[in-house]
C-alpha cells in the first residue's frame, strides 16, 4: 500500500491511488469480528488514523537516510502549555518564518558594519588633510607627505569596502524572499488546514454511520428472536430490518471511503508541501552561505588594497637622504661661503 | 694660510695657528702704501673681515662637495625687513628649532591616528557582541557566530596597532630631544654672539690705533719741514715725534694682532658649532626616518593579522551543510514519523 512505499525523488508523492476502498456489502458476523479488531490495531488522533505501535505492516521511510521533512512531521505537536496542538506542517512553516527574520538580522548586522567603515574612512581622510608637519622639507618631507596621503588612500579602501558590503551583501540579504514570501507560506498553511477540517467532518460522518449500523443490527437481532407473532407478518418485519441493516452497512462503507480519500489527499499535500519547504530551507542556507562568503572575500580584498597604500610610503622612506636634504636646504639658506681673512694695515 | 686650507674630517677645525701676526715695527712709506691697498683688497662687514671678490688667494671649501654647514654660513643674513642682520649660526640654530617643532607635530599626527584606531576597535568589538541572528542554528549558525567573533578579533588587531603606535612611534618622537635641547642650542648661540662682541671691541681698538698713528705721522711730517727754529731744539722735536710715531705704529700692530686672534677664535667656534649642528640635523632626519619606517611596519603587520581573522570564518563557511543542518533540526523538532493508514471498520 502506497503509504508504506518508499521513494527518493525530489518529486512530490505521485500515486494518488492510496485508497483501496473496501467493497461495499452487508455486515456479516465475521465483519462484526473485524470491527472489534480495528480498535486494537489503529488509533485516530485529531481525526488522523495511525497504526498502533507494532501493528500493521512495517513502514519504510519515504526518503531513508535523508532526514527529509516529508518523513518526520505526520503527527501534531503537543503544545507544551497543553493548549491546542500545532500541526506538523505549521512547525515547518515556523522554521521558514524564523529563517526570514534571521536573514533580515544578518543584513542589519552588515549595515552596522558599513556604518563603522564609513566612520573610520571619514576620520582617516580628515586626518590625512591635516597640516601637521607640512613644512618638513626635502626627501624626508616627501616621505612624510606620502605617509599623510596614504591615510586618504586607506580611507578610500574602507569606503570601497563599505559600498561593496552594501551592494553585494546587505541588499541581497534584504531582497531575498520579498514581502510575498509570508503570503506564499500562508498558502501552504491554509490549504493543509482546510484539508484537515474536511478530514474532521468526514470522520464525524464515519462515527455517525457506525452508530446507525449498530442500531440497525440490534433491531434485526431483536426481530429475528421474536416468536409470539403471526408467521407471515413476522417474516415481513425481519426482511425489512435486514434491508435497513444492509443499507446502514453500505452507508458506513461510503463514509469510510470519503474519509480515507480525504486523508489521502491531505497525505499527498503534506508530502508535496513539506518537500517544498525542505527545498526552500536548502536555498536559504545556500543563499546566506554565498553572501557571507562574499563578505569574507571583500574583507580579504580590503586587507590587500590596504597593504598597497603603504608601499609608496616605504619607497620614499627608503630614499630619505640627509645629505641630499642638506644640499637642498643649504642652497636655499646659505648666507655666504667666503671665509674671513686676517686684517692687516 | 689655514683659512684657505681644506679638510674633510668630521672633526672640527684643529689648527689654531690661523694668525700669522705681522712683526711689530715702524711704519715705512712702503707700509703706508699697503695701508692704502688694504682698503682695496679686503672689506670688514659687521666687524668681520672678508677678501673682496677676486682679491686674495683662491679659497677652497673646507669640505668640498659636502654642502657642509661649515662652508656656507660665514656672512650675516640680511633681514628682508631691512632690520638687524641675523648671524649665519643663528640661521642654523633656527633650522634645528623648527625641526624640533616638526617632530612634535608628527607625534601629534600619530596620536590622532591612534585615537581613530581606538574608536574603530571599540565600534567593531561592540558590534561583535550584538545578538543579531544569534538564533541561527547548525553549521550555518557556527559560521555566523565565527563571523561575528571575527569582528572582535579585528578590533584586537587594531587595538594592538594603536598601542604599538603609541609606544614605538608617538612616544619616541616626543621623547627625542627633551626640554634640554633648546637650552643646549642657546649655548652655541650665546658663545658665538659673545665672540662677535669681542671682535667688535677689538675692531674699534684697531680703528683708534690707526687714527692715532695717522696723527703722529702728520705731526712728524710737519716737524721735519719746520726751518725757522734753533737747530739743536729742532733736532730734539723731530726725534721725539719719530719716537711717538713708531710707538703708535707698534700700538696699531698690537691691536691688529688682538683683532685677528679674536676673529680666529670666532672662526674656529663657527666651524665646530656648525658641524655639530650639521650632525644634529642628520641625527634628526635618521631618527624620524626610522620611526616612520616603524609606522609602516606596524601597518603591514595589522593588515596581515587582519587577514588571519577572516580565515576561521572562511573555513566554517566551507563546511556549511544544509543536509547536516536539516538532520540536526529534524532530530530536535520532528513531530512523528509514523504515517497515517486507511481507516476501516
């Protein structure tokens, strides 16, 4: 029977013939036997029918070794506060809603980092324009000027970092799964909740039909054991009661049929939806992974570009030359190179 | 004559016998000739005597091709505002005083950089402790937690940078040439100014003696051409006048001697002091060069250490695994893996 069948495709469960309806027919004493058994091999919880532990054929997972959502959320989750139960699908949907929030918080975090980088860049750039020691001359003066300029270059690097963080990390994280997302999730929710409601009403139908059948069977019993009546009229009553009892049996069969069909529809929806939600979670994780990778790439770039801002300073410091600087300064500031001589008459 | 002698050692000028005093003696007509010539071959400016352009033997630089301070600051610097002249040594001392200021300004600049780094580190560290997306789970959660932690590591790197900037760049730049420095410079200044004063008074002495000699010579002239007097008395007068004139000649010789000795002392001080100041400037430039190199070294280190803060994040991002995360989450959140079965009678 399909619900035991295991399969490994990402495709949602595709064999709708999960119901093998019992052939309608009158309820024999043998049947009455089975009715008793039912109570021992199956249990219906919140209108969903499960085999009792150890009862019924062994169930293989639909996707073994895959921890697939479609295999682990069949029961409702008991509310710890003992309040209303939460359907399994709801648990999966909550996970996606939480994921959306976390993704937004990550974007927020990146935004904070951007602000820090902008502030840092602003301060570095401001300092690089300070006039401090601007009068230093010669090769030392050139090295010093370049050192000050390098702060502006650093500022540029950090500004570029923050801009790329914005366009390549923060914005994508915010854009991923727009405002439609929650509406889409609600669809799964409502669709499945709706099927559960139908299942409930169908189950009520079954219960009603079962009671009706029991009454009819009792009535037939009584009639068949009546003796103190005219034979011909007696025959009439028994025939009538048997007809009604058979009728009730057919009704029960039909409502069982309806119930099982609805439960099967719900089952299929559960499989498709949970596997859809599973795919969404994989996408979410991979999307975030990609964009956090982009963050580290940009950080590496920033460090590399920063290195390069210091190199011209290093070169000019290499070529600082006190002799050259003295020549430059002396040429400009000398007062006279003719040395004094003795005075004579 | 020494003042023309060139030498290349860093040692201050070491042959004090720069004066070759004229042998005292009576002023012959020939001498009177030379006295006239003096006015054409030499000029005394602010009491210092220089050869006139083209006059006197060719002067070689004391330290050729070296642009040494000791060769270019013999004359006083004319104040552009036409005010008092500034002695050459003063120009050299001003250069050192300015150097001290520039060095202080560089320390200030580094101090500003330190403050920027501290602020940056503070903000990074603060953000790293933010609770944003702290609920992310599984391998993705671990990568995210490490990414947040990496901001704290970055903060540590920048804090270390600012601490080292303080101890290895700012402090040395401030400490180099303490408060004694300006006092030491004043010493050179006063010592040389003092010698200039002495030179002035000695020059005044020369002028006075020169005038006295001229008077005496005139008087002798007059006497020798007097005829209308008794021969014997006349002889007496001439002898007396000649004696006085010779006396005046000797006085002039002596004051010339004093003047030239003083000028020589000043000359030696000028050479030693200017070469001392030259050495100080070389030290200043090399000291600053060394500490700006330390700055770039620390910057390079910072970029390197920064790289290493990202690596653990990269590693954890590598091992983000949606399947693993699903297993973890499903184990914790599954509601039930027993699938529903058909209900029957």
